[in-house]
C-alpha cells in the first residue's frame, strides 16, 4: 500500500493560492493595476499591460499617473487618476467624465475607470487597486445607434429629426444675433418615373449621387438633409444676402441636371428648388419649411429645373437655369 505524501506546507499553500490568483487576474478582460500606499505600481495583469503598453517590469515602482495616463475625451486635457484620491479618502472613487487612456505608444482608448483602497489586517490603507474597462465596443455601438436614429441610412445625410433640431438651433441663434439665414427645399424632377422604370436599386444610386452633389454645393457649416423620397432640405446659415442663397440654388439646379450614369447608362434628371428666408418669410420652423416648399411647388408648376424665392404672391416669372 502506497504511503500518503507529505501534507503541503503553509508556504506551498500560499504559492498555490498566489498562482491561482495570478491565473484568475490574467483571465479577466478588464485591466487591473495595484499600487502601494504612495500610489506606485506594484502589479499589472495582462489586460493592463496590453491597455497601457507597459510590461510588468517597466511599470513596477512607477507612479500610477505615469503608467495610467488619462485625458478628457472631449477637451483632451489631463484627467487625474482616481487612485490617489481613493487612498487619501479611503473610499472607492471613479472617473465620471468620459475619458481616454493614453497608451505608451500614444494611441487612445476609451475607458471607464475606478479605484478602491486596499486594507491590511488592521484596516489601514496600504494601497489601491485600479480597474479599467475598455468601452471601445460599447461606444462604437452607441455611436452606431445614434447614427441610425439621426441619419438617413441610404445617403448618410441628417434625417428629419436631426435637421429639425438644427433648424430650431439656427432660428434661436439668428434671433439672438439679429441675423438671417436661408432654407432651400429641393426636389428631384421625374424621379418617381425613373425609379419605377429602372427599379429601386437604380433609384437608390441616383439618390446617393444627388446627395453627394448637394453636399458639394454648400459650405461645411451648412446642413443638407434628406426628408424622404426624393426631397431634400438645405440650411444655409449666416446667409444675410439673398443673392447668396439664389446663387447656391442656381448651382444646385445646374449640378443636379448633370448626367447620372447608372449601370453604364446615362440618365438625365433635373432639380427644382424653393427658397425661403428667415425672418422675412417666416419666423417659425414649420412655417419656414412650408414657405420653401410652396416656392418649390410654384417653380415645378412653372416648368421644373429652376428655382424660385418665396413670395406671398406668386412671381410672374420663376428663375430657370438652362439645361
């Protein structure tokens, strides 16, 4: 009969427990960093090494602020690591502001960070443990959901919801500053017929081309939105000169009339534009959109492929751009 082996000593038990703890910490997806009571690094798990770019040997003994460098996600200003505050106050502390971790190679990673004090057997604070969670995937998902909620899936332009918000903001700013701006209502002529004849895939390509062309007709500070179907709105801010809005409308009419090449076939469409001016034509968002839509409709009735400025009384001769 085989004799039982010697019982493990306290040292062996401690070694086994330490190895188990090491495996556990290295299996965790979050970065874990421990410090002494001065805030100097004593340990990093593998996730922390990957996130910071510091291997265990290089980080050991360094102040936590040198290894775990945080900056504000919006301002780019340094953010204090919560370890020192956690040790001094003997409480769990976290970073409430959206922050980024600066990797050793100067790349940035969005993280959620918290620190908790470590106590000895007598309850005294002997250090802290910092835990950082990489929120890249969560932030990307949040941005994707926000984009789906605020942008047109086909053209990538702001949708009705986002445009309504920007229009309200433009009205508020213009009212306070005593300035003007223009609103253009744009419609692709005969789009429905082309879409029905060639199919929705071709129609989608035409809308994408038209959206791209419209963006090249306005400034970066302006907003172009797809309202649905083949209708678009363009918000031209700080447009105090009516001539500037008519020049933009003329450019849009000319640009939209250029050939559309779909599956090797050249198609021709035109665009019709209605112009409304804030505050001379309307002072509320809904009334301003209605005024621009009315001007666009009158231009369509007069022959399409042209633009017209809003007037309470229909103009005798809308402006036409030769095609």
